[in-house]
């Protein structure tokens, strides 16, 4: 009865439709809300109780034909509406991660822009024609990503950390930290002795 009060009649029918269809997409998942765009299904693994919002896009795009897992999602992970996760090498999202809406996570970029190397992509080359570069992404257990967070290649977000809404994560975030901004910077950490969040002073 509470289910019908929460979703209404038409909403309940939609949820029932999604529950049935979920098992044909990811057998371990709890609930996939459709529509969803999944590319490279054989290179994606999800753990138990995976839940999605509507309009998500999950794409594994290996550089060569392989059965390796490129996107690995742990148990009890929840992603909300319009999340986009893409990998050509490795994106690992460990258990008990909560991802808000419109989050982008990628291990891939078009071209190289590091001044320390001689293979930097020239501006005269169309972005789509620049060679793909990859760097693995790891999101550890118990991480919470706020709305519209962007996680870029090569980043590890430590266990228990929180990334504030609209942040762009370009570098590793230590465990048990709160990071915000563009680029994301740590503003608080959890002090195990005090058992509370403590501000980081510049």
C-alpha cells in the first residue's frame, strides 16, 4: 500500500515494468530505470543491488576487441538521473557509492595536453581526430558524489569522501575528505580522534 502511495498508479506500473526489464539487463541489479543507454555490455560488470535513475549512459569502449571488464561497479551502488560513465581502459566504482544526477565519470580524453611530454595534441587537429588518451579511475567505498560532479581521467577518490555539487575532480582526493570547487580542493577531513569533520585551513 505504501508503494502505491509513494508512486501513484501510473508510477507504480512504471516501476513494475522497470523491475521486470532490469533482470534482462543486469541480473544482479535492484532497479534500472528506463530509458538507459548501455554500450559494450560484455565489458561492464555490476554488483548486487545496483540502482539507476532515468536517462543514464554507461559505455565501455575498448580500444581493441576484448572480454576484459572496463567498467566495474560494486555492491549497493546507486546512481541517479542522467549519469554518464565511460571507459576505454578502467573505471572502478566500489561498493556503497552514491552518485547524484548529471555526474560524468571518464578515464578517457581526446588528445594529450601535458607540457612535460612531446606528444601534445596540436590545436589545428580536430578534437575528434586526436588520439585517445586513457588513465584509470577508481572511486573507493562509501563515496558520495554531488550533482553535476565531473571526475576526470587518472583520479582516485578515497574511501568515505564527499565531492560537492558541480566540482571538477582533476587530482586524487584522500580518504574521508570533503572536496569542492573547480578544480576540486579538500576543505574538510574527518578526524578519527575527534570523531568529527574538521576544516582545512589554507
